[in-house]
């Protein structure tokens, strides 16, 4: 087949260079932005090899500008996801979404400043980018480094009084700016996970409610006159009304983690003290058995026999446990092991464990490992299970 009849957009198994794109490559705007960022670095390295640096300046700055444009649009979409989680839709959001297809970096930046107020932590993280973005405000149509002139025939560089571009400074500023953008992406990912916990009020985030819980006196002191003064102070600090503060306090009282801060405990799983002590005993006996077996069987020739004896020991210690008990411990283990889980995920994880119908022997073997008990203890701590935790630590 002649070259003019070949199609580059279909799979050719004999081709040396084939890129995977779309659903075949998992390509999204974050990956595309990364490609444009890396293209800037490649073009800069190539331009440094040549005497005629002018050859690369236009594609280099175009790639830089487009990567930033994509970055700002990603931030806008992620902020809007938080609005959606909170079921908030207003004229600012609708207008921002309608105008997201612009190439105007200043407009995108202003929209982030406008809608980023939904959580004060967003703009605290993002604001560092502001001083560096202005390099790209001169090109509202995104055309200045694509063509010599605008569609109206106006020469881009002359109209902006630009005759020289210091690529060394521009690239350094570009790199610093991208650190702020990357930091904002990661922070928004964390915030989305936090908001998915559904622990918020109209204007208070989960983080705000946690901070309020730390300010409140112990629940036993709420009848005192000083509690009224504290509530008034909180309303003034967060600029909220009586109803919203009442909503926040109700969340705190029934929240696994936050209720500890006011001297309460919301126990999870209704496990008896006896079961918790049996769990501690299980881990201790397995650890002792493993240490003893390893010292006697360094060649591991008797591994199969050791596994059977270990399993028998586990069954003996846990023979009165039902799957509810095992699944509660498995859920606490996962919350303690993975940093992206909150105590609000306990019910979801318990349901997953229950629906999965895990083999009992496998599940007991998993929770019986010494490292697993460390995760369980961490999960108890994250979820305010102080009674269970004290028994395990005793």
C-alpha cells in the first residue's frame, strides 16, 4: 500500500511507534496537560542547542499557555464537583460552566477566584499562582503564539509591544506556577473525598465542624451559662446563624470521631469487651506461635504443618465469633490502614465485607496478624472507639 493511502488512525501491528489515545489510552485532560508541560521542557532543551532560538519560541510558549489553560479548567471542574456534592447550583456556577471553553486565562483565573470561595482552603492553596499567571494574560484568544497576526490582521507581538522574550525567566516562572497548580489539584482531590463523607452544613465543611468540636466544652458542661457565650462566639467567627450551628452540633454529637472531643463516644459494631480481649489474645497467641515455629523450623520444611496448626489455634480462640464481629474488625482495619478513609466510611466498608461473604478462615488469618492489629488500633483511634482501644492497649 502506498503511503498516501495509509491511515495513521487505525492499529497497525507492525508499526514501530503507536500511541494509545481516548478510551484505549485512558487519556484525560490531566494527561494531555502533562504532555504539553513536557513538550515545553523538550522544546526548551532543543532550543538551547541552537543558535536560532527564535525557531522554537512560538510552539514553546503556545504549549506552556495551553497546559496552563487546561490546568485552570481542571481546577474549575473539580471545584464544581464539590458544589455538586453539596447540591448547590447558582448563577455563578452556571455562568462559569458555560464559559469554561474560553482560551482566556485571566477569565478562567477570575472564575476560580469567584467559585473557590465554597471552601476557604481552596484559595489558600491556589492563590500562590496569581503572580505567575500574568505572563499569559496578554493572550485572551490563545492565538498570539499560534499565528503572526490575529483574524483581524493585527500583528500580535507588535500590538503588545513585545520584541524580546527571556525564555530563561519564563521557564523558571512556568515551573514555579506548575508547582502551585499541581498542589491545588492534589488538594482538591483530597477535598472531594472529604466532601463525599457528607459531613457538612450549608457553609461549614467537615474541617470547620471538627474545629468547632474542639472549641466546645465537654457535653456535661452544656447547661452552664458559659456554653451560650461559646456558641455566640462560634457563630460570630464562622458567620453562621443559630440553626446552622445547631445542625453542626447535632453532627458532632452523633459523629464517631468528633463526639470524643465533647466527652462522648458513639460505639461502632456493638462488640463486647470479651470479644475485644479475645481479639487481643488471638494476635498475641499467633505471634508467639509464629516466633516459636520459626525458631524450630528454620528450613521451612514443615511449613504446611505449621499453617494447619496456626489455623487450628485461630479457630480455637475465635470459635464463638460470628461474621458480624469479623466484618466489624475488617472494616476498622481498612479505615486504619488507608489514609483516604474517614470514619464515615465504616458503614460502607462493613457492608462491602458483609456482601463479599469472605471465607471465615481467611478473614481470621488476615485480622490475626500483628501488623493487622496495628491497623485496627489506628482505625479505632480514627473512629473514636476509645473503649475498644483502651482494652486492646491494656
